C-alpha cells in the first residue's frame, strides 16, 4: 500500500508543470492564456471574441466555465490539463496591478514563458520580470507574438533578447514571409513547414475553435513551399535558414535548465497560429517540479509535504474580512485537514479549509501535490515566505524583497485615528504589497511600493477597513538603499538629513534605509560618506552584512 502511495505521489508530481507568462502589457498574455486553455480542452468556446471584450469579462466567463466543467480557473492560478499533464499557470499581474506580488509569484513558478510583441521586442516590464527569472535560474521559453502584423526582423529580435537580457536564444520555429506577408513557420526539429492560412485562421478564431487547418509540407525543399512563397520569399527564407543552420550549435538542455538559453517560437496567439507547436514542445521540454533549496539543503519533491507562502491577499471576500495566503506546495502530497508545522512560530496547525481562489463560491481543495498552489485561510498567522511542513522543521530560502520605485508620505485628516492608521499600515506592510518606513527625523510615515497603484489601494483600504481618512503626498524620491557600514558600526543616519544627501529612515524591522532623489544624490552621498554599503534590497543588506540579517 505504502509503495502504491509512493508510486502515485511520484506519478502526480511528474505530471505537474508550474509556470508563469512574463510580458509587457498588451503583448497578448490574456489571448495566449486563453488559447492554452483552449488547447488543453479546458474551454471549447471561449474564442477571441470574448477575450476582446476585455480582461474582466474573460475572467468571469472562465468562472462560469469553471462551474460547468469542474476546472479551477481564477485570475491568480489557472489549472488545466493538457495531454495527461497538470498545468499550473500562475498569473503575473501587469498593467496598473503591477506590484511586488508580481515578482513574488515568479518564486512559486518552476519556469516562465516570455511573450514578446514582434513589433516591440523587449519592453520595460518584461525586462523587470525577466531579471527575477534569471536570478532564479529557471527555464525560460520565448514566444514572439502578433506575427500576422508587420514586425521587426526575427534576427533583430533575437539580437535584442540576447544583448538586452543576456540569454542565448535557440529558435525552434522560424517565421516565413511572402513579401511583407506572414506565411507560416518552419519547425527546425520536425523539419516541417506549417503555412498560415489567414482566412481559415480568421474564421476559426471567430468561431473559437482551434482547428485551423494548417497546410503542412515536408521540408524546405518541398515544391509546394516554393510555390507558396514567391521566388523572393523563398530566397529570403533559405538565406535565413542557412544562417540558422550555420550557427550549428545543437540545443543545450543544461543551459536551458539553468536559464541561459531560451527556446524561441513564433506565431499569432489571436489567430491560434504557432500556439500548438509551442505547447507541444513546452510539454516535452518544461521540467516537472525540481528540488527547492532550504536551510537544511535541497528538499526533494517527493519528501513529506512542505511548501511556502508567496502571497497574501486580504479581504478577497468582503463578507468574510479574512485573508488568503497563497501557498506553493514544494514537496509531497497535501491532504485536507492534515496537521503541519508552522516553522516560524513553532506551532502545529491543521489545514482545514484550503481553497481555490477568487471564485464567487470558494471551492475546497481535497488534495494537492508538489507543484500546485493552494489558498490557505489566514486568520493573521502567515507572513510572506513562511514555511509549512509535515516533516521536521526547516525553512525555505527567503523570498527577496524588491526595490520600491514610488514613495509617498502618509498623513491622516483626523489625528485621533493615529492608532488605527498604525494598525492598518502595519497589516498592509505585513501583506507585503507596500513597504513602510519610519523617517529617522520623525514625522509622517513613508510608504514605498513597486507599483503606483498599490499606494492608491492603501489609501482606499485605510478608509474602508480601518475608517481612516489618509492623505498621501508623493515624494521626489526615486529609489531606496539599505545602508550599512563596512566596519560594522552604526551608520550616522541623521547626517544624510543634515547634509541633504537623502531621506534617512528605518524599515519595519528597524533596518536603516535612505531614500534618494536620483543617482546624482546617491553619488554625492557616496562621495561625502565613505565606508558605507548601499544595498538595493533589504536582502542585499543581509548579503553585504551577515551580522545584520
Ligand atoms: P495582455 O494580456 O498582454 O495585455 O494582452 P491581450 O491578450 O489583452 O492583447 C492585447 C491586444 O493584442 C488585444 O487587442 C489582442 O486582441 C491583441 N493580440 C493578441 N494576440 C495577437 C496576435 O497574435 N495578433 C494580433 N494582430 N493582435 C493580437 P486590443 O486591440 O487591445 O483589443 P481588442 O480590440 O482586440 O479586443
């Protein structure tokens, strides 16, 4: 019996593929996500038409489908089957929702798909998210989207990815053109060409079906291909093909697994073109959950149940006024009602009501395996990064905090509500969507956030949850640096203030931090005050000064 359980555990973990899509807003993430679900058979009819009405309606459509088809789809985690695999697609909110959570989610993923708009290439948000993936050394796939529209030369895009992001690219498919018109893709490994039939694609995407009838030819010499691409198109394709082949290097799996080489695909999510070739390859190449690093060494996915909290969201359901902790299962099997150790507090707790997310009616999850994400009801006991385990105590590596880019001072209209404001700000900081600083010179608290919207959200939540009318006043600071002296002595924080070299403060753990108006100010501080380390994040501080974790 135990053997059977173990075999089942291994089989279930082997099936998991846990990943995120990283992209800049408008590159087509929603559209691609929808097509992936479509191919997975999770949704049959949610075609481009519905997605076009906007994100919100697409999500609520999915929720309806969740009820009908028994799959769990939310805007945070999408679980869908594909050819016997269990896919967990984690959402990385963009647009105005961009926040530290977006980064943290990448710590719960085992790999990423980088989605690029063929006309725009590598954009700002992609760059930021890519940095996190690269630090985590995770496998990264690239999908170049919107090939049905005029875009940049493929070699130009590859050059940009390689130079700007510092990752090698290995095209698996390659776009082909007739004049300026996109005609299809060549699959380098299958040595097969699939022609883009834009009329079929258009009608098919309107119908929401993925059955675009591709015209397949057998290889680069196929006469049909020569006919389909006029002479010039064929010559261009052959020139590019020869260049690619001349590069000669085979796909290096080790480099891919370490995040140093990205397999690249071309297509059009909206037209369902190139998506299947990508998904098929993705399933074959993307690894199942790997061991996770922790205080006691690597924890294998088939070890007893364990995992960590990577995101906390308060009051998802207004009626409940509770919080949900998003928990990545890193090892073993999760069973509802199981008893686990909450390592930070040393307390044993029972996981009674794990849920899926955001659905109008929360669904209780009965079990889950390494690779899955579950929602834990949180009466206020969890913090980001907390480890839970059914085995002996250990701690998963800390999730780094990310450098805030927007800063405000927060004050209240009614001084009698000071206590409530403090409580509210402390709790919001604990959720980890904002960072809270106490100015060294005294005065109103300072908030820092990765995304500007978070600061507006704080104001709104202070009012609705703590009945505090707050005023937020933007500061002309661009970034923060955690400071420590090389000789281990205390930093004379107030000197930054006296000499106008920055705004000194303390973070929630009392660590010294200085806010700077720009590089020019940081540089003058460096000139005036020697012997000081300036770390971009609090974790960076720990790294430069291990005495001060
Ligand atoms: P996002 O989640 O990354 O922000 O992007 P989303 O999928 O919402 O797509 C952004 C826009 O790009 C949408 O158009 C979408 O239809 C379009 N798009 C996505 N994939 C493709 C593609 O392969 N080819 C072309 N030509 N367009 C694509 P929109 O104008 O913002 O909305 P709508 O009017 O189409 O609804």
